[in-house]
C-alpha cells in the first residue's frame, strides 16, 4: 500500500472514531425531578386511614406520610409516586440500557419516627391499580381521584374499609400488597435527609414506562405495619416549594450507539484489518 493510501485509510479511521465518539456514551446518570430542567411528569399523593381521612384526597399536599403512628389499622398512610419517563426515548434516540435505578425521597417530618426504626418499601404498583389519579386537594373531598377507600372517588362505589378496599390487593393490608417489592430503605430520624431506595435488578418496568406503556408508579409503605416499631416517615412531595427535596428518580443509563455508528465502526475496523493484513 502506498503511503498516500495508508494516510487516507488512517484519516478515514480517525474521522470515523471522531464521528462515533459522542454517540458511544459511557454510563450517565439521568434524573427526573419535578421542576428541574423543565420536568413536570411527577404525580404523587397519600392514602390515609385515620379517622375521616379514608375518603379524602391529599394529592396537593406538599408532603406525604408513609407508615403508621400506632399499631391501629386506622393510623396508617401510604404514598403513591409516578414518574412520566417517555422523554427517555428522546434523550437516547439509539436506545439505552438501564443499569440501575434509585428512588430518592427527602424527609419533611420525623415526629413519628423519633426513636423507632423501620423500613420504607417501594413497591411496583400492580397494573390493575395503575389508573390512580393524583388530585389537587390538601385533605378535602374531591371527585375522581384516589383515596384510601377507593381507587377513584365517584367511580369505585364500594367502600369496604382499610385492608379490603376496591384497590386490588388492598391499600392497607400487611404483606406485599399492591405488587412487587422492588426495594426498601431504613427510615431516619433527621429532617431534610434524603433516603435512597435501590429499585433492584429487574428494571424492565422502566422500559415499559419509557415507551408509554402502563405506568402505575411506586406504592410506598412501611415494611411492617403491624408493629409499633414500623415507624412513620413523611417526605416532601412534588408540590413542595423547595425543588431539591421533591421525589427524584435517578437512572444509571448507558446509551446504545445508533446503527449508523456501528456501520462506521465496522467499516473502520474492516479497513484497519485490511491495512494490517497487507503489511
Ligand atoms: Ca402531589
């Protein structure tokens, strides 16, 4: 091969690598948090069982409680959080792999967990309950939203009480009601503290949500509601004025190169191999 041709081959390889380099991204953290970079895809609310609360909406409250402040079945509250992830496809037009996912919640009240220890569970809500609606009320009656007793007020007409509501699996029953337990994290006794829940290794639900499939979000509850040590933790919601404390979903994502990049890469490697063989 002439030196001129060798130069052309080397230049082609270099140009190909330059074209490929920005597309073959290393793992990157992608965050979804209400109000950050224009993101407005969070829904969150609380389901509460205490006197008077089971039929009330808390979707507009700047925080939500998870757990129980006594062993009574009428002292419980659970959280629901959903993130719209359909913008992932725009961020990674060539596709992506989700390596890990973390749900970060920040404490807004620890009065009922000042000494007790317990775990907050993040549960993948069963698709049968995916039609929950956040609402905008701060503890008032509201039509067609989700409350403790009913998945949708005015639509689900049977009021069976905590543990046997029209929610599939019940919104207050002990055990893994609501769906698959993804992960848990210990409650803390300090205010304004972030707790991270690792959502485990089975993350195909992220792809489903990103592609616009059924998205019921996360159901948050204390791991042991039957014991006083189960604890109760309050977290800032997406309505809180302080953006940094709102629920955050953090994904560790690796971009997949677009097919055109693979062609360039294979072409460059093929030319390089040819160059090596002719030496
Ligand atoms: Ca809310």
